[in-house]
């Protein structure tokens, strides 16, 4: 992995794995991760992560994201649900945001509804997707 500076608070989270969708890579489907995720190219589908997600400056997410924290430096065409959502000056979100905390830099762009909650419950958000739940990707109550 590159030895480049990371923004404070970004991953890898302690005791967590890191999944990277690198440059020149496209993926379509559902990604479920017990750890952190970094997108550097095109992802189409749904991402569910117990950790943090970074959408790189050249990345595009066409779909919905459910995670603990997300930093958007690229383009998202879909909904974001996370405890903390950060959008950098190069970040673009075309969709709805649901979060406890929203951080935006100058020039960040959002087109959609922003809902700030007193408490964001990732477990409830994931459960609201319907279908069979995979307990590995739903946070334990003690973790909250």
C-alpha cells in the first residue's frame, strides 16, 4: 500500500481489514465488508461496511452506501447512510444523506435531501434493506 499521508480519522480502523477497489477496476454487485473499504474506480451496486469507506477523487459509486463513516472525494449517485459523512472539495453527491454528523469542505456538492439524526443506527438502516440479514455485517449493540 502507498505511503501517502492520510487524513486524520481515516482507516484502517484498529483491528479491521481493508478492501480496496483500485484504479482501472470496475465492480457491479453488493459488497459487504466487516472492515474498511476504499474505492478508486467505478462501483455499481450497494456497499455495506462495518468500518469506514473512502471514495477516492477519481472514483464513482452508482448505488447506496451503509457504513460507520464515509469520506467522499469523488462522485456518488445514490444514497449515503452513515454516522459521519465527510465530503471534500472535490466530492459530489447526487442522492440523499442520512447521518448524525455532516462535514463539508468549500466547493463540496450535494444534490438531495440531508437528514441529520440525533442518533444514527447502522444496524437499523441495514435491517431496513429487507432480505436475509448477515449478522457479520451488522454491528453488535455493545459496539455502539
